């Protein structure tokens, strides 16, 4: 048996026989399905599926299975991804001064909770501004930005993405709005995190604004970045109830905790090929 399972994720127009075709292909290739999840969206008429499988002794090679899957994708007009589960995706982290999400992601990476390879950290502030964690030998890129230099700075970010062969960009509280051009280049592989007060409380100190309005729930949203600001497909959300006893500082503290765990879950779902785009929404096969 292969030491590492493989992950197949697919979406296509719904029609009879898809599950049978996938199962038959894997069985005839000498594979054993370990886990399978599927969803038929009746509104869009699209089908989504994620399959984790092992290659048994004497099974077809990974290259041969990939070729068979490509033929199946052509037949069913599928969008597919197929990879070895042990192959770690390359991740670039972008951060400004608020480093709680960065610290959390690096910690989870170091203990093996997030199966990724961090290829670097980009910040529009100097290294000393995010000094609450030892980043070790991770490459750090200080790329300051102003309104006048925004396009040049983004060109440098894109250069780093290309040269590092980045698979996923994570805006770990990166307080800069990406241009439409860069957002388009990173479509489906750039995740952002923010509080869930939008569009109600915009701008500076949103938690203080929420406190003034007496909100009873605070939360965070992780989504893919698109040219439509903060309106990309949502991957994960969470909320926490608060009361009149909570001060603005309490809201900020609780908000940081929610942002950390929501972003971590969203990143893990993406790393494990659990997220499939469905128009303006996302299908997320949670574990």
C-alpha cells in the first residue's frame, strides 16, 4: 500500500452516474476509498465531491491514475484536483501590525496542525513591529506601501508569489486592500480574515463602534479575496455572545480569539482540499 493517501476533489454539472464512475475508476485502478463526501446543489445544478483514497499493492501508478481522472473530467466536464495528501502546499503570509493571526498560524504550523510549507512573511511594517514571535529563519520581506507606491509594492508581492511558487496567500490581518488586478491573479488562492461587523461598522475601531451600539454578538469571517471588497466566497465563520458588561477592550480581546480560530480553520480546509468554489459561494467539506 502507498504510504500516503491521495485526495481527489471535483465539481461539475450534475448528472446521473458521477459517483459510480469515480468509484469504478478507483476500484479498477487498485485503490481503496478511505473517505468520500458529496453535495448536489439543486439551485445551481452542480455536483461537488471530495474523495480520499489509498493505492493498494499492485495499484496503478499515481501518473496513470491522474491520466484516468483527466479522461473522466473531460467526459463529465469536471473541474478537478488530484494530489498526494503528503504534498504540502506552499503558503505566503501577509501581515501588518496586528500579529495575533500570524502568531497563531506559525504556532499551529510548528506543532504540525497545519500541513503547509511557509515560504515567507510579507509586511508593510518593519520586522520590529511584529516582534511578539520568533519567526526563526522564515524569509521576511518588508514592503512599505503608500498610495503613490501601491502598484509597485504589489508588483513586488506578485514577484515573491511567483518566485516562491506560492500555492496560497493568507492575509493574516494585512491592513491593505489588494488591487483588482492582484485579487484577480490570486483568485481562489488568497484568504482574508476580518470581523463580521461589515458592512455595519467600517473603518477604525469597529469593536468600539459595536460597543456603542450595544451589539450582542461578535464574530469573524474568513473568505477568498475577490475584486469585490470583503464579498468573496465565505469559507468559515464563528460568533461569540457578549453582554452589557463587556468593555470595548473585552470585545477586542474576544474578537482576536475568534479571528485566530476562524482563520486557522479556513486555512486548514483549503490545505486539505475541502473547499470547492460554487459561484459566489463555497462548498466546504468539513471533517
